[in-house]
C-alpha cells in the first residue's frame, strides 16, 4: 500500500486510442496511478481495463476538452483520486484534411477548439494544482506540424503553430517555479487510427508518408519526460529533418510538401467525404495501431532519409555561399 500511495498520479487526455492509449499502458507498466480522459466512454473503459490488467490503479473520466468546465471537473477528480497531480499529458488531437476553401468553417473551428483551446483548457486546470503543490509536469503533445505547415490541413497547422507558441509562453511564465515543467513533444508521422478517424474533405483515401513510427515509441519518450523533464523532445528523424529544412528554407519546404500532397491526391483511390471524429467520438473501440506500417513503408522511409540528406546538404551549401 505504501508503494502504491507513492506512485505518481498521471492524467492523460485523449487516452482512448493511438498515442494516448500507448502512453496509458506505458505509465501503467511504470507503476503510475492513472486518470484517463476522452470523449468516447466505451473505448475509454476498454483502455482503463487494459491498464488495470497491467497492475495500475485507474479511473476513467469521460471528458470533452473543448469544454473548459469539464476539464476543471477532470482536474478535481484527479486530485481527489490521488491527493495530487504529478503529470498531466495533454494529448488530444484531431484533424481535417482538404483544401482550405473546400473545408467547412465549422470543421476548421473545431480543429482549433480541440488542438489549441483544448490544450489551453488542460493547462488552465492543471497549473493551479501544480502551483499549490510546488511541482508538476505538463506535457504538451504537438507534432512536427508545430515546426512546418501542413498544406491541405490549414487549421491543423494553425493549431499546432499556436500550441507551440502557447507552450513557450507558459514555460516562460513558470520559469520562477523550478519544480514545475512544461514539456513539448514533437512526433513525426505515427501509426495510429488518427487518419482513419479524422475528417476528410478531399474525396480521396488518406495515408501517411513514410517512415511511420510506432506510437509506443512516443509513449516511451513521454514516460522518460516524467522522470527527467526537458522543454523539447522530438520523436523520429523526420521531425528533426523537417525542423531544420523549414528553418533553412520555409517557403521551399512548404511548397514541396504541397506539391507532394497534390500529386498523392491525384493518384489516391476515391473515399467518402466525412466529418470523422470532429464532432463525436469514433464508433470503433480504442486501439493503438492504425495499420500504416509495412516493410514497403520502411524501405520508402530509408529512401526518403537519403533524399532528405541530399536536400539538406544542398541547402547548407546554398546558404554557406551567401
């Protein structure tokens, strides 16, 4: 009992699938007490049961992070469950893929509500508890989209750029509180159900470019941050390469991505236009993997790595001559 009471209390939003589920299971194996939140109650309970089977104490709290009062109630439940909040993983993320003018404004607005305001609601609920305790770790799930814009996902880009700025500002405000940490995580493309669950206004089937990484790799990085927090963590070399390429040539990098995506959509098979999980949780149960990885994907990833290396060398030489 003494060991269990000494376990960290970890809140994870967006815990019903993908990175959130992988993170919940990783913390369960690490001995944490878990407070899991997501909109879909059935999928959330499935993840909670899985974490209990791994030996963790868990409560599931259905929560829509776009509702600030619901997030405040989540924080109160978490504090009542464990007597404190040690780590808050702000993980909710949704997407809407399509040309900006073809995507309904209500979809753009909902992406901003979930991906930016939802994380702000999380922080607004968590930080007062951290200040009372004198310590706490707030982990913001951003993405490589926080470094470089994603054409055909304009609202997603706006939310991730905004989230990066919000997180940096919050970290600066809390600089005089050495026990409180704000950590940002920037994964590359991850194999989760996110693309299948997301809104699609292209009329074409969606996929992720290689390489696509296992969500458990991101979860492991998050658990490491709970033991040794630091401001910025990238997962996957693509995130680092994108960050560098955008720094050296932002317009060129974004135009290249737009051309790549436009070419992909011309070849992709047809698919229905859908709002996906923007306004309601997905009907299927929680799962970590999205089925995007394959041996062909890995080979294409190695080819992309070689291509990126050549591009970066070329950019480096170009800027060295200036």
